[in-house]
C-alpha cells in the first residue's frame, strides 16, 4: 500500500495529524507514506520516522510571483513529481481549495476527505470521493483519525502515540550542549502565539511565574519562537534569576528539549501542540479557541479556558478571534485563580 497525506499547514495542525501516521503504519506495517506540506513546515514531517517522502509546496511564494518563469518551473516540477507516483489512497486532511488541487492532481485510486458539514472549504468535497463528518465534541486529533478510520470501516479507539522526531548530527550535538545547561527541575515557558488574542498579558504571566517560583522553585527555559518574541522574552527572563532563553531552535531539536523538561507551559500555539507529541506534562491557556478541541490529550495535559465577557459562543474558534480589539478572554485572566487551578492540578499529578 502507498498512501499520501495532504496536510500543508499550519504548524500546530500538522503535528495534530501525526496520529494518522501511527494508525496507518500499525494497520499496514509495510506501507509507504508520503506527505504534501508547505516548504516552511517541511522539517516537521521530514523528521518524522514514519514519513517516507516529503513533497514540498511553496504556495505563498508561488502566489506572490505567479508570473515568474521560476514559479512555473517549480509548479511544473511539483506537479510532475506528484503525478509520477501511484497512490492507493490520498487523505486530504486540509479540506480547502489549495489541498483540493493537490488531491485532484494525485493519481490515487481513492480520494478521502472531510464531508460537506465539516470541510474547511466545501469546494474540497467536489474532489474527494469518500467523505466523512467527524462527530461534534471530540478532539481534533480524533477528527483526523475518524476520517481515515471511516474509510477502512474501523471503529476501534486508537491510542495517541508519542513520537520522537529524528535529529541531524548538528541538532544532536546542540541537544547535548543544551542538556548540560538545563537542570532536572526545568520548566519551559512558551508565552508567544501567532495570534495576539491568544496571549495572556505580560503582567498576568509574570505574576503567575513569580507565584510558581515561590512555591515550586523551578528553573525557567523561555522559548522565543520569532524575532518579534525575542525582545519580549528577554524582558521577561530578566525578572527571574534562574532562567535562560531558547532562541528559535530547529523544530526537531525543540521537541527533544521539551522531553528534558519537567513541565511545558504554553498558550494555544504550536509549542503546546509539539509538546503534546511527547510525554512531557503541559499546562495551557485557551481563550478564543476551545481547549478540549485542540489541547493535547491525556491526564498529564491540563487546560484553563478563558471566558468571553461579550457572550460569544463557538464550537472551535471564536469568529472574532482575528478582529477582537480587547482579547479580553485571555488578557483579563486573574493570575491568582489561574495559579490556584494550576497548583491543584500540578500537586495531584
């Protein structure tokens, strides 16, 4: 059997689809599994031990310079590489118009995706031939598995397996260097998010961390995921003597460093979802997205859900997440009850 997974973005969404790899490989041990992904995210699947071939697309660059001869060459080469393969099944887990083009071009015998009620963009349903709508109220990882399992008429409960991403020699060397610096009681703090409305206030985070120091005396490893985050993280780290900054590590290296932590604290962001691929406990804070839908699964992963003061109701994401001027569901969180919830969970873990 040869399978193709089409899940091109975003960072968190890609790692949330990892359980599909384990399911396919456990059911078909000799199967070959390829993955189509955006170029900037490619290391996430190239480092996965169950992915055989990575097919990169650079959609943003192609769209920006669509008239360029180099763009036409790159698109032609990608299309040829895709059509040269003969897949038994393509699983379109992106379910939008871009992924529909890729799924259409693939020479798969079966094309599988989300149904009319749950596809991100319904035009995708015009390309897939087998479609399924995951039931409401389950975690996104279960949604991806549901689509694949329905195709195989399998209703068993599949365990969510941890994964260890492959490291290059240079990353392995860096890992050993970092391990020598990090004590056993280290907590990784990931304050950033691509969306401003997914971040708590600096004052709340600092108060929460000070309370943690007073009670638990941890060593903090602050993650700066971008140049924009770096100055914020530097200011925050300067408030705590026992700390260091991890500045934009390679993603497989970041995952292995997370394994060395006693705890990872994060917003609803890519670092949280990457931490969910290994066995490290996570404490996360959600606001404009639903925690039980997107948080890592298991009792070692605890989530606090901020409430909307404007009465917005949503099943996955707030429709005003990108436009809300206050981000009050996150920024109005009180550090004292936040720490109380955390300490109750952490003390009983």
